[in-house]
C-alpha cells in the first residue's frame, strides 16, 4: 500500500470525517441505519486520511499525491 492521496485531499477527508463523527455523536439521529451509515463513512474517511491510501483511488487509477 503506497500513498495515493495528497496533503489537501487528506486534510479535507479528516475535516469531513471529524464533522460527520461529531454529527453522529452530538445529535439525536432517529434512524439506526442513518446512525451506522454515517459512522461507517466517517470512520473510512478518517482511516484514509491517516494512512494516505484510498482503495477507491487505486481501483480508479487516481493519485493526488505529487511526490508518490
């Protein structure tokens, strides 16, 4: 697994992931499906932001990292 995300992409994913996790934790989501779905998306965004690797980018042949 080599990095395929640039710095801007990683920062944006971290911000959106944290905002979504905050939404899940601090609001009363009525639907369990919405709660678990938002939690899953937030977790994936945070993991990809931390590792710098996105499996979907690999499948699509994308790379936003300039030095990789």
